[in-house]
């Protein structure tokens, strides 16, 4: 699968970007202990669109938090470009998260007091591209909306701002937790189409957590979690475009 072309994460497309090894995470203690992840291992490859499916409580958000350095496993390791993000302590994990991970949440998590431009500018990596904010706003079809406040935008536009924000900091991976969960059907499809284009056209690496089984069809690969383990995995030789999917 590996090719010559380097993707947005700086690695050749298809090489392993993030690797989770034997993750165990238990919440609570004693009788109320809940094992959210139960020895889960997973590789995320540069330039792939990965869908993580599974019913409520199956461990999707817990897994995403581990992959993104928001939380630590009780056992196991997470490697980014071959290096553990856990061994160096909290400071190292925070650095990984800040430098390399873009999170997209159901409820956008924009700062209401800041304009669209300012929200994106906040974490933008201007050292590498002084025009990065303008460029990503343009890429996301938001160039006319830089002066607007989040509350003045539709849900789909707000989600596009949060995607722009993740891109402007040059994240190596976009980790999306139910990115369409707060959107209506058509708007949700539009956001999925944007994420798909970022993978297909720009070589970004995108992980989408979703309840919606059909979303798995647009991915290169989808895994289904059950009780903190991977129940099954499907590789789509021919991923369907987000526009074609109905659910
Ligand atoms: N902070 C927490 N404290 C206690 N238990 C937790 C916590 N976070 C998650 N859990 C438990 O861990 C398990 C996995 O939760 P997780 O949030 O990862 O599921 P999910 O697949 O994301 O579910 P959903 O689709 O509802 O978002 C659940 O049983 C949940 O109750
Ligand atoms: Mg969740």
C-alpha cells in the first residue's frame, strides 16, 4: 500500500502513524469497576480514513482519547511515528497532543467570544506558513466568514471552523468523535464530505467515531468495538463517497 508520496503527516502514505498496543483502561474500582478498553491493539496508517463503530459504551471515546493523548491507559502503549507518547510523562503527552493532534467534537468546542478567524488563528502554525489561516479558511469554504462569531454560523459551518482549526495547527491526524452528532442529515453529510476530501485530495489522516454503521462504507477501513475490544474489521477496497451514503 505504501507509495512514494508523503502525506500531510510527513510520512509516506500507508506507513504506520499511530499504534496502540494492548490498551487496557478501567474506570472505577471494586464492584463498580468498568473495563472500557480490554487489551485493544490498532494501527492507524498515514493517509487513511478509518471509521470506528460500535454501540454506546463500547469504548470508542475512550480509545480516541488514548490515541490523542487526552488520557492514559492503565496498561499498554501508544506510539506516534514509532515513539511512545506515554514514556516521557504528562509533559510529553501534552506536547504530542498540542503539536500533532486535531480533535473534532460533536459540539464544535469553538470559543464564542472569538471570531472565526481568531478561533483558527489561536493555534495556527504560522512559522511554517504565514498565510495558513487564510489558506485553511479558504479550503473549508469559509473565507468570507472570518469576522463572524460562532453563534452567527450554522452548525455545519461551525464544524467546518473546528476542522479548519485542527488543520491550521498542522495536525498529523484528525480525531473526530461523532462529528455529525449535532447536525441534521444533510449538514452531517456535508461535513463527512469535507473530511473525505481532506483524506482523498490532501493526504490527511482522519479517524471518525460514529454510531452510524453506513459511515463505515466511506472509510478505507472500519472497525467495530464491543466491550472494549475490536469485534470485527472491514477493509473497503472501494470506499463509497460520503455523498452516496444514505442512512
Ligand atoms: N469518566 C468515566 N468514568 C466512569 N466510567 C466511564 C467514564 N468514561 C467512560 N466510562 C465507561 O467506559 C465505557 C466506555 O465508554 P465510552 O465513552 O468510551 O463509550 P462510547 O463507545 O464512546 O459510547 P457513546 O457511543 O455513548 O459515546 C462505558 O461503560 C462508560 O460507562
Ligand atoms: Mg463516545
